[in-house]
C-alpha cells in the first residue's frame, strides 16, 4: 500500500517535470518564424506585383496618349500641307495668267508705240513733200534753207518728245559707253589727246540707253 502511493506520487511528479526538449522548442520557433516570413514575402510579392502592374498600365496609358497626340499633330500637318499645296497651285495659276497678260501688254505697247511714232512722223513727211514741191519753183535760196531748217527743228522736237536726244561728242573725252572710234588721228596739242576731234556719225540715246553709238575720230 505504501509502495503504490509512492509510485503514484512519482508519476505525478514526472508529469509535472515533463519539459519539451530544447531542440524541439527551437525547431517550433523557426517554423513559426518561417511561416511569418513566408506570409510577409508573399504579401511583399503581391505588393510588388500590384506596383509593377500599376507602373506598366501607367506607362501604357502615357504611350497611348502620346500616340494619340502624335496622330492628331500628323493630321494637322497633313491638313496644313494640303492647304499650302492648294494656295501654291492658285498662286502659280495667277502668276502664269499675270505673266501672259504682261507679255501681251508689252507686245501691244510696242506695237502702239511704233504706231504713235509713225503717226507723229507723218506731218513731217507732209512738210518735206510740200518743201520739195515748193523748191521746184523757188528762186530764193534763203527761203529754201529756212524751210529745211524748220522741218529739221520739227523733227528734233519730235525726237525729244520720245526722250531721244543726241549724244554730245565733239571735244569730249573718248568714252566707250557712248563712242565708237573709227580712226585715231595724231595731234600736237597735249590737251586734245584722248578726246573726240571729229564726229562722222552722230550717236543718240533714249533716256539713259544708247540706241546708236557715235562714230568718232580720236586724237592721240
């Protein structure tokens, strides 16, 4: 009886003194920590995935927006190009019509100018004819000379009306812009060298344009 009681007490004491081995405790702690780490890693991976997905879609939205902006700009440029081409065609057509009209007006002007000159010369021709008829019976040489001088003066006035004037050459320095030397003549006067000493054919200019060079003799 006493032995049984002692055995029961020893069993109770053994149950109270039962302690989990230290190695098992460490393994349990590591498993718990591993589970927590895996959960954290999984959560972190999920967050990273969400961030990556958000970044990807954000970049895609920006790219799509950029493409739309470029397409809109391209359409604008194409519209401006079409507008410029239309303006160019219109301007070219207008310029071509203007060129043709100006050329026609030039031809008409030349024709009209020639007609005006001829019409202006007709009265002088009439004067010459009257002078010729009068000279057949004229006995006074002075009146004949006066008649020819009158016609000559009238002709010079007509030329001035059309801005035609004589190139003054006699005694002037030789100038290839106005003169054409037909010959050179030696001179003893130093001041005459290089100057026109005789005019064999008068020169004329219309405004500032030479229409006929004066043929001259130059002293050397």
